[in-house]
DNA sequence: ATCGTACATTTTGGATACAATCAAGCCAAG
DNA sequence: CTTGGCTTGATTGTATCCAAAATGTACGAT
C-alpha cells in the first residue's frame, strides 16, 4: 500500500482502508466518526480529514448529513474499473518493454516462480483440506503485486503508477481475489497469462506484451464481474 | 468543472481549485488556512477538509507542519500526465465509437464549429491588437471541453470519466492553454486534429478514431512540455 | 395491525480554543 | 563576515463545544 511518509491523517486513512479491505467495515456500512475516533484514540477532527481523503479517492461516499459509507461497487463499476486498469497496465508494460533492465526482468521471473508455487499450494491445500484453503493467499497476493509492481516501476511514469495503485485500492482487488481463489483452473490460467507476459517482455516486444497484459486484466475483470453477480448483490448505498 | 451536488466542503474544494487554475494561487505558493477561511467566510475546519481532498487528488501537496502548497509540475510530470491522458481518451473514444448516438455526433460537430470560430477570432484579434488576445479564450476552452466531454460521455464508462477529469484538473490544462494560445499555426493544427477525430467517429471507426485521438493529445503534450521548458522552470516545491 | 406523526436521541457539521511545531530573525562568538 | 544557537512570532494540528439535521422510537389514529 502507498505508505506516504505522512503524519497522523494519512496513516489514519491508510489504516481505515486496510480495515475496509479486510472486510471489517463491509460495503454499505456507515463509518461513524466517534467510533473511529475511539478506536484509534484520537479526536474526531483528524478522522474527518482522513474520511475526506478516502472520499476523494473513491473509497467511501459522503452523504450530506449522514457521514461516510463504504462504497459497494456493482457489476458495472467493476467492469468500468477493469477496462481502465487494462488500458493503464497495457500502457505501463508497453513503456516498460523499452526501458526494463535485466535485473527487473529477473525480479519478475522470481515473482512468477513464487506465484506459480503459491497457486500450486493453494490448489493442493484445498484438495486435502477444504476448510482452510486461505493460508497461502498472502503469498499469492504478494507475488502477484510484485509482478505487476515491477512493470509499473519499469514504465518510468510516476503518474501512471499512482493512478493504477489508486484504482487497485477500491474493492476491485478483494473481488478479484475472491473470484480467482475459488477455482483452480482459473488460477492456473492466470499463471500462464503471466508466463506469456514475461515471455514478451523478455524479448522487449512492446506490442505483444501489451496485448498479453490487457488480455490478462480484462479476463480477470470478467471473472470478477461473474463472481460478483453470482454472489447476489452486496448490500450497498443507492446510487 | 465537476460541480458535485455536495455541501460546503466540496464546493470549497472546487472554488479553491478554480482559483489555482486561474493563477490566483500560483504553483509553489502556500495556502494558508486562516487566509482561505477569511476569504470564504468560514472557519478553518471545512477549509482543512477541502485541502485534504485536493491533496488526495494531487492538486496540492501537504507538508507535515507547513500546510498545503500548490503543486508545480515539472516537464516530466507533464509528460507523464499527457501520456496517461492520451491513453485514457484513446480508450474513451474507442468505446464511444461503438455506442455514440447521432445526437452526440451532432453536438461534437457544433462544438467543432465553435472551436474553429474561436481559433479564428483569437488569431485575428492578436493580429490587430497584440495587447488583448485573450478575450476569446473562454469560448475556446468551452468548445474544446465540450468536444472532449461528449466523447467521454459516450464512452459509457463513469470511472474513466472521473479519472480523465481528475487528470485534467492538475495544471496540465492551464499549461496546454498557455502553450496553444501562443501560436496560430499550432491552434489551427489542433482544429484539424479535431477534424480527423470527428471524421473517424462519424464512421464509427474505433481504431482510426483512437489513433487520431492519441496523436492529438500526445502532440498537445509535446507542446506543453516544450512551452514549460521554454518558460524557464516555475518555482515549486522540492520533490 | 399498520401507518403516520411527534418527540427524544444520536450523529454530523462548523466554530472556537488550546497545544505543538516550524520558520525567521536576532545576537553573539569565532 | 560568516556561522551557530536561541528566542519569538506565526501557523499548523488536535481537542472540545455548540447547533442543526437525521434517525429511531413511542404513541396515537385509522
């Protein structure tokens, strides 16, 4: 997560979004300022400022005299977000293809190996024990973030980096995670998509790398939408 | 500008960014809370919240015990922003090509006529009176925004719309404006680029429209960077 | 029993008050 | 003349206070 070297308010915003991501404050729920203030042992003032930041980032919605509620994206929001993300990461890798260093490619290879390993373990764990298949999720997420992180880094475009991260911040990440970890075949599909990306970037083939990347993300988006719809709509604020 | 049906804080944020765009608070200047509070006849509390929003949107930077300063983008920031904007508006028009209605195309045509007219007047006015060439700038900006606005609208992707607008909010808009209104040839070049976009979208040719749009914006970006560098660096915060 | 209304409680919004931190200017020493 | 530290003033950061709005509840009417 973007841990900007800030002061209280910034870190409060980060901690609140962490809790939202973790599901502690589910979509649609109200974030009462006094409760948050007590939870973090501060007064309401910095809480309010943190909530304003989250509002600007699109994590929560602010209703006039009702305070902040956690946004509950519908299928359309997810589709929109993934369309944009596919485009942005496509640009990122297309830029990266020209400037990426051998050391960065090596980091991507390492991340990819870890990623494949995590998927294997996830699938194996689910077969033997359907009850606790989530032990290897952190490793899965970490290696995936590393893989995409190198690409964004290598693009050399800081604004692009920030926008992709903000986009990732919403609920899209959680939904993708939930959608993917449900199905072994899809997880392996994901691994092979990374493989294709890695191969293209290794040849510094910008056009091919972009094609592979946008396909990868659009496909993930389809899965996320499909998963969201199959879940029955989450309770959320009126739009 | 996006006048979200908000309450005080939102409108304060809008008004402050307007003033920043208008050059009243130049890049690098500190925004003192008490002064803003007096100016808008409110207390510091809502001012602080508005500043937090602007911080999250990347309009100002917040230094620990120093408050907010207006961001002064350097050439690289501008280049980065235009690269992203070209990509996003390229996606927008590529989506729009499929779904745009005849009525929307007609609005683009009207905007284009107004745009061409404004450019003519701007150039003529500068020839006869070099002192006041800026009378027709509002019409120029308005028609340009309308032209691009229809495309974004027709894309049918709300997230995309919001991101493009946020991107536009930074200083990129002012810089583009300053760069373009300096040179008649470049303004006419701009008109013909719009012409090309309009032609492609009229045929619902997504690929061609995207090509024309990204070219248009990347070219504007080049001009902005060139202008910024020719101006000598604006004073700004350390990075 | 259900709907509507009035009232009480809760919660947000904005203003004010106080504490903490930083910057600028000043004076003295080298 | 420059450099170092210190003091003072200004500005931000946090907490508290009061008013306005909204929600929830109880009661009464249909």
